[in-house]
C-alpha cells in the first residue's frame, strides 16, 4: 500500500514539472506595440527583442523592453527625496529637489496651494515636472502656474515621484 502511494506521488510530481515546462515554453515570448504602431517580439527569458516587419523578424541589438521603465517610487525611497521651492510671483513655481534615494528621478508631481495675504486658500493644484535627478544629486525644476497675482505665499509638497532603479 505504501509503495503504491509513493509511486502515485512521484508520478504526480513528474507530471506537474512536465506541465510547467510545457506551459513556460509556450508562454516564453510576448508581443508589444510601440506608440508608432511597430510590433516587437520579446523573449521573456533572455530579453532578446525582434522587430516584426511583414513576415520577417529582425533582431534588435538593443532590447526595446528594459527594466528602466518609469515606475512610482516605493515609499521607503520616496521619503528620501526633499526640496525647497516657492512661487516666483511671475507665473512660475520653481525650486530645487534633492534625490537622497538610490533611484533615478524622472518626474515629480507636486501639489501647490497658493495663499492669499490673509492665509486663506486662493487655489490648490497638482503640477507634473519632468526632471532627471541621479541618486544623491540636486536639480532645479520649474512649472508654469497662473493665478498667483504676484503673491509668493504658497504651501507645497511632493505628491508623487517616478523614476527607475538601475
């Protein structure tokens, strides 16, 4: 009785491994489209990429798909990005951002709340700024705003940070 159970378990284990191997070999490649309508085939295991043109596959020297795609920063890295900024009074909100994380920043979303002289809120908006900041570096950023009426009073914070980890 025990020998039969051992054989059944061994056959099941080998079957599961064989099914996984067959499934992974059939799902090894996937197709992606570029914004220009070009199709690419990508090997999930090696990262090799081919351009699909008509009935031909042309291998690409540099893969189109990479791990350097822009992603939202993880919370522990996001807390390491700080800055100083303010309304210029001339239609812009600008300042400097320090990237104390191990990631490269490619874009920040800042929330700006413009204040009246009495401290009441004039407006509250989100602005996105494309910026490249390497780890442990500081860079200048600026976004165009309207409705500041020469009043430099504002509160702000970094709402979202996007980039990649090498």
